[in-house]
């Protein structure tokens, strides 16, 4: 009957899968409100859920007695188009393959074939996941350790940058202090020279008196001119005025 055919198509669609890698299975949600293959093509939904089997399911699948060669042959029998890309619409593809006149026996046989492919792929995935589980745990521990090391390195870099800024500020202040002290030193050295010259000018009258007594008039005149020149240079001091 039509209801039985629809039920078989529904069961067949529930078994459809896509294998994108050795360890990935994409499972499609069932078709809702299926009327006929031609009418349902426009109402199909794309890939909806990605599900990884639980530990219990993996253990059960692994413990099931199977022939590896037979399982591999079943996996090899899956059409290559299922491996094309993640956006491949498997339900639409399967519905378009159905003939105009449906045969109940052919549908049941094709459904059983898809179930075998699904079981074989699920078993293969379970074996691969359990086989790589130890390596996955070790790699996860290594990644966690690396993350901790990176966090520690970030803290060290932050502290180092803060200390560098502090040292930079201290160095700048010290440099400014040294420059100020050097300027003061230069001013004091210049002042000391001026004071020595002024002291010499104060002692000039004694020397002039001696030259006049010695009748060294040219020398006295020369000394007087030099004193006048020096006095003009330091006239900004009140003691010279």
C-alpha cells in the first residue's frame, strides 16, 4: 500500500550517511511529512547534526564480531559522491535516484544495503576513535602544558615590560639630574674665573704704584689699558662699577 511504501522510504532515508573522513560521520535527520519522492525533493533539509558516538556505543561497536575484509568491502561499496563535500544533499540525491514505479522488494533490499554501510562505517569510526584515544589524551595534555607555559611567558613579559618602564623613568630622571648638575658646574667654573680676574684687578693699583716708582711708564700705561679692558668685560658686577 502507499502507506507501507512511505514507511519504507522513511526507514531508508534514516540509514543514509556521509563519510567525509576516516573518523567523521554525518547523520541526517529524518524526512518529515513525506508524500512522494517527486513532491518531497523541494522540502528537503540539508545536513543538520554532527554526532560522535558515546564511549559506551564505541565499546559496543568495537566488541561486535565482524570480518574486517567484509567490512572494508562494504565501505568501498559506498558511492564516491558521498565523499564530495559536506554540503552534499544526500536525501535529495537518493530521492532523485528512485524510479517512477516503486518496488517494495527493491526498496527493502536497498534499505538493508544502506544499513550495512552505516553499520560498517560506524564500526570503522569506533575502531579509529578507540585506537587514537591514547594519542589524543597525550596530545591534549601536551596542549594544556603548552597553554600553561604560554600564560607564564605572558606574565613574565608583562612584568619585564613594567620593570623596563620603571627603569626608563628612573634613568630619565637621573639623566636630567646629571645635566642640571653639569650646567651648575659650568656656571660655577665661569664664576670662579671671573672672581679670579676681579681679584687681579683689585691688586692692579699696587702694581701700578710699583711701576711708577720704577719709572716704567710704558709698562704702567699698558697695564692700565688691560685693566680698563677687563673692567669693561666685567662691568655687570657691582664691585667693578
